[in-house]
């Protein structure tokens, strides 16, 4: 391993010692562990410039992989400014963009022509549906989008159809999943088409099956650089390993503590095993943070230190210690939104720019209460991603309710007539519009007429008739049923909720949570009409601001961003960490949730405020909440003194009476210090004090429970254990049905 000789090149000026080592170590395998705010982008661009300027590599011999096209363009522009336009000949781009360029050169080796088409998701699903019809696979039981997602996950793992074993395929698509995957790939070849997963998958096949092609790339590509290595999936990892030649000049930059995309295929193990993959590799830790204050960094480091699967580093700064973190407890979610809004208004009055304030939530449904509060007080804000009432699933649900309330609402009719799919094709929809124009009637009335005629084929006629009948039936219930109950029934009986329950994409869970939050929001109004008027006012509140806007977004979307002040609401067990993530993934899921907490805290430059609520309305029911375990993991010395007293110590989750609470008097609060969250709080505190639930550090330990035993779960209530597998319990709950949970969340009554 060699380090470039000392150079006075301008891009080296101002680099700290660790950054300089990362930039000037130009040969052999190098892993740069770049903590949050440690100047990763400057290191990447400076290293690429150093490779070219020292003559270590020609630009066309360098492959630099980024995760976004924007990052690739910015890197190319910066390096060109440093060493001249020759640098633009470096191979810079995303995994998919670079693989696509390679595949067009070698398309014939996998049965394609070089002018192949890259299909989007909608085209993929349409093709899968066609194949399902041929194979007689029930689309209602096995939605095409679900099966398409399975195929894409296999491709992310580098698995071609012949590598799928019987156990891997299971009973998916009635046991025909391997055959469907094979048929799908064959059909793509016949169409001279690929999907995004194929770009890397086909190149893996080429590089593995054609040594001459691999040797050609080894000769051409002498140095490889990879950004955000912690977010790579298995196929991307295999592609990089193949392209890395015998000189092993591979430099990967990433942060294992910021690996938060496991749900979409990212494999944190890729970065954790770098040293074993490349023995003798140089490991450079960038730990000097240029973004946040000392207390913020200490708090983030204190939380992430509880993860076992990490390479380890400790962030520090030469800046002041700054403000300590504030942790606030509120009576409920609405109270939390009011208090956060008031704090933001006070900060703005003191001169803080609203664009430097962010509210970061764990789940999308949490934005609703903040949006409505911001609108009520006239606080300018922007949502990264769709606003709550602009989300597709919310618009769909509201369209159903609008059509029930107003049968002449043609826009609502058009939105939902085939959502979910009812087998009404283009010809049927065209006939419907023709009937409406000819009779001068709204679409719903025209649909009733058409469903009673012979204009449509029987299947379409029956589907249309059933839809019209349901709308009439639901409309008849408006006066005799509470509007929230009606909304639940409509979403259920229409098949809309079932459509998202069957969808196994990563977004489906969030969409279902948003639908639940929509019903929660409706409870605050006396009628459907009152709710519709409220929505109109909310949507009309979208206006330009001359004073900046508060940013409202999810923690996942915030990665890579930074703000002076960050609010982190909803730090409660079940919300953050996500109960579903822990139930499904155990210790692995918990560690990813903790990395997400680390990411959230390190978005802040100066100020962090965390909060939790004593109760939340979940699935329409008020439930007691307990603060997140991540609150307990904050180092006491990083939190303001009156709250720090309740963190750590003899009672691991803190003395509730010493945690600052504020509340609306209607919920029994008066702004004074209060404690207690009902039996759930005490039970969890006692269990943690006894060491029963300690972050799942021993996920394969035997549990203290036995089959048939009666147990309590904070979220699901009472139930009986039916099966035990290590620390995983299968429990038949009295009200929630059969669930698989981790033993750490169960106690004996």
C-alpha cells in the first residue's frame, strides 16, 4: 500500500490529518469511515483530483460510483475545476447508469441487442400480469405488484431464476414463483427489454461467464471509488468485487452508523466485512465533525454505542459544546404539535430563519398533526415528499367519501372507479363517458344506466353494477352511522385497504398508517361536510413565503441534510423504534432503528429538541405510550439538568416524575412537572431495571416463558404463548389475533 508523496495541490489545503490520509492513500484497498458531517464530499473529490494530478491513474482508468446522478454531476464539476476538463473522462455515475453503459457494449452475451429498452415499474407490473394470466395465477390472492417486488429483491441479491431454490420460492404464486420468474426473464429477452434490476444482474452474468470481458475491464479500470458504501445491496457488492482487479485499488467511503435502508435491500454487512474481504486494507476514520456542537455529537455517539454490529468511531468537534439537548414529554400528539409550533414561533421571533428549522418524524402519518397546527397559526412550512392530504392514498380515500356525499362529483368518480382494479378496461370507461355525455348525466348516474343495459360485456357490467350498488348502500348509511365508522367500512368493503395490505412494497405500511391517521383526523369533526370544508382550507393554505419555511419530513428523507435546529417528535416505544420493525427483524431491526436515531440527531448544527407523548390515538383508540428506549440511552450529561436527572441511574428508563411534562388542562395537565403513564410505563421500567429487556443483545437466548403461558404485550394486550423459537414468541392475543413478537416486549401479568 502506497501513499502519494506530499503535494502542495490546493485541494489538500485545510484537510485535517485523517482527511489527508484518505485523500493521499491511492493504492490498495481503503475503507474511509466517514461520520456525519466530517467532510466526506470534499474527501471524495479531492481524492479523485489527487489520482489524476499525481499521474497515479488516467481519468479514463477511474470508476467512481455515486448513489445519485446529481452527486455524480457535482463531483465531475468539482474535479474538473480542480485539475481541468480532462477529469471529465472519468467514469462517474450511479450503479445503474454505469451498468447500463457496460451492458449496451455486451448485450449480445446475454441475448439482447444494444438498443434494449429499460422498463419502468408500471411496464414491469403489466408484463407480470400478462404472464400470471397465462399461468392461471390468481391476481387477487397474489397481486402482480407483490410478485414483482419479490423478483426485484431476488435481483438485488444477484439471484437469477436457476439460483432460486424451492425453499426460497416457498408457496408464492401457488408454488409457481420460480416458473413465473423464468417466464418473466424470457419475455423480457423476447421484447429486447430489461428492468432496473437486470442492469446489474446481466452484467454479473457477463463478468462471471466471460473471463475475457472481465480481463478487459481489469485492464481499463485501475482504480475504483464508491460513495455511500453502507447502502449497497448484494448485487452491487458482487459487481464491485468482480471489477476490482488484482491490485485491489478499491476505495469505499461510507458510515456503518448511517445504514438505514435495509428495508429496500441495503446490506450493512458489506461495509462491516470490508476488512475480511480485503485483508490488509487501510481503515481511515473521519471523526472530526464540522457541523454539530459537542453536546449533539456526544448524544448521538451515546445512543449509537448501544449497537453491537458496528466498526466503531467517536465523533468530536473543535467547536463549542453548545446547548444541551432538551427532552419534553406531552400529554398527547396534539399537545406535542402545539408546543413544538409555539417553540418555533418563539425562535422565529428571536430572528431564527425558518428554513433552518426542521421537524423530523419516524413515520409519514405523524406529519398530519403538525401540518394542521402550522396552518392554523399561519406558520410557513414545506413537506419533503407529498403533504398529508396530497398523498395518493389519502386522495383516493377522500374521493370515495366525496362521491358518497355528492353523487355528481365526476372527478371523485373518475379517481376511484378502477381503484382498486375492477376489471373495467379502456373500452368500458370510454362507453361510460359516452353514456354520460349522451344523457347529460353525472358519471355515477350514467354508470347505473349502463350497468342495467347490454352495452358492456357481462364481467364489466357486473363490476360496474356492484360499484354503483355499494355507493348507494354507503350513502344510505350517512344519516344512521358516525362518519368515522362509515369511512372504515368504505375503505374495507371497497377493497382499498385490502389492496395495500396485499402490497408488500416498503411503502405499503406507511400508506396503511396514513389511512388510519385519516380516520383519526375525521374524529375531530361533527360530519363529513365539516371535514371536507376543513380539507379545503388546508389545501388552500399553500402559499409562497418570503420569510422561509419550516421543513417537515421523515427521518429517512433527512439523510444528507442539515439544519440549525431539529425537532424530533414521537420518540415513543412502538413508533420509534418501530414496533413492526422489531417484530419482523428482532435485533437487526432494532439496530437499524437506532442508526436512524443517530442520523436524526446529527442533522442538527446547534439545537435538538426530542419529545414524546403520554398517549396517542392509534387505530382510532387512545393508547398509553412510554418514552422510547433511545431517550434512556441519551448520556445524562448531554441533556438539560432537570431532565437529565431522570435518565440513567438506578431506574434505567428514568423516574417519570422528573421528566418535564406539559399539557393542556383538558387532559389533566397544567404545565407542571408530572409523572406516570399508566401501567405500561411502570411495567416496562421494572422489566428494564431487572435486565429483562436490554436492547436484544442476546437475541438467541432461551426465554423465561413456556408454551401455553399467559402473557402481556404493551401493544397487543393479553394472550397465550403458542410457540417459542429462541427469543421469538408466537402468541394468540385475545383481541389482536396471532402475532410473532420478541420476548423482550412480553411480560408475565
